């Protein structure tokens, strides 16, 4: 996967060149306008190494030069920026209730985005639909002349850490699907990086990788939608996503919070998803699967049953936040997913529970910041595009 680095033989110069290139790109991304001397200082690379890598990146359209930057007592250097005019990164998110696509610049600016509220059926039918959408997207004048660095695809379930295989998507009914192989049969002309990842992992990666300025030491992204999951990213120039031996790291929706509770789509009883998920809220309130959840809840106004259901779901979400705080202890928590559009009736109980208990072990006053993304429609797709860039930077 893009966020792990395979062991290399000692003295592997080619691998060192890749790391240097990635480190220099990360420095320019975080410090726009940095000069070659600034980069050498921040990365501890020699000026000769920085100069050679920068020149190659300029020639390949990854970087561009700006104005001369005066330096006290030394030669002025050219400001360097990511070049957002030549390349494009594609990201696709296969959600339980629709397909989402983005086309991004190297800096994470979204040039195009598309969303169809058409629930996926079989992997084959979904691949046909997604390939058609991608062809239309690539032909759009906004990106048609750009060089495509690759495509990242996200799925709502754990992906094998060894091979790009979706192990299980309980809310789709997909088991052991090599989706990229299926998609390639319908998109044979798309070159570059191809990768598959869990949607929460990709969303976390994007929040970290495209963070304005220096990102926090680590981020946990909680995706609360039809199902619920999480992803964690940590690192510096080389962001790392812990995945576990079977790709199950972050599958918080299937942690047990009520032993002997309701049956979950995964087959277990008492999973967190039976309390806080789109399908659980629908079931509790009798909202049909083809109805818009947000609209149906708004139509019921101050209905007591709605308040009780959302408060219960919010408290369960707060418990998951606390559990992630105690087990992973990230520097920042990010809440995203379609359930965030339900507003404070869901999020306030979650935030209140977390605020009340996050320091129970520390007996202190430190606070973990929580960011709420109220509209994360394209967050996972943009994160998949970020993963493409991270991998392309090592392979360019």
C-alpha cells in the first residue's frame, strides 16, 4: 500500500533517491515558497542533492519556480511551489449509497467532482458504471490536457494489507473482491498508479497529506455513514497508515459495545453499528432504505423518538471516540461521514461524552482537538487521490 515502505537492502541508492524526492516534495507542500537552501536546511540533505532533485522535478512538471527570495548576506534563491498546472490525481469512492469521483491537483485542489446517488449492486455492474463515469470525467476540458498520475479507489470495508482485495463489505454484501482487476477490464487506457483502500483510511490520509501547513503528529478520522469505521495516519514526510495483519485496524463499527445485543450485518451481535450507523438509525425510526435519511428526520421535527434515537447514537459515537483516544491516542480526531449532516442532535451528545471523559486517565486539562466535517461527500475520494500522489512521488 502507499503508506508502508517495504524493507530495502542497505545502501539501496535508488530507494534513497525516492525518499529524497518524496521528502523534498513534502517540504514544498508544507512550506510553499521555500527555496533550495530552505529545503536543504529543513531536510538535512546536501545542497547538491536538493538541487539535482529539484531540477528533475521542475523538468517533470511537479514543481515551479517563483520570485527570487532575498537572503541576508547570501545569494537570493528562487521560491518553489507545487506545479498545479500539468498533472491530475483521480480518486473514486464506492459508498454504500452512491459513487463519488474527484480530480485533484498536486496540492489537493479539487478541479472536478461528480456524485451519483445510485447504490452499488454487484462488483461487475459497479465497475462498468464507475469506468463510464471516469471516462466522462477525463474528457472534461478542465482536465483533458493534464497528465494523469493514477487512480485511487476506496471501498466500505477492510482491504488486505498485502494485495488490493476487498475482504468484506458487509453493507454491500461483497466478499473477497479484487475490484481493481474487475475495473481494469473496463478502463484499459488509464495508466499510472492504481490503488485500493478502505474509505476511512483514505479519508484520514487525505486530511493528513493535504493539511494546510504542518499537520498534527497523528490524525484519526471517524467515518460515520451507512456503516462506521475509522482510519489513522501518523508520520512526517512519509505518512503511515497502521493496517494490522489482516487489514482490520480501524474497523470500530464492528467492535462489540452491547454483548448479546442486536444482530449486525457482519453476523455478530452488539456491534457499534447496531447503535450508530445510517442503517441502525433507519431501522430504529422506520425510515425506508430508499428515503433520504436527513430529509426524513427533518420532516419529523422535534419528534421525541427521533431525539432519543439520535442521542443514543451520539453517545455511542462518543464512546467510540473515547475508545480510540485510549487505544490510539491521536493528536487530532476528525468526525466525518454522511451522519454529520444530521447536525447537533447527533454530534452534541458525542462531543459532550468525549469532553467529559477524555481526561479520566490523565487527571489533567489537556484536550484533544476534534474537527467536525459537516459535508464530507468527497473526503474519501480526495484522500484516495492524495494516496496516489504519495505513491507517485516515490515512483516518479
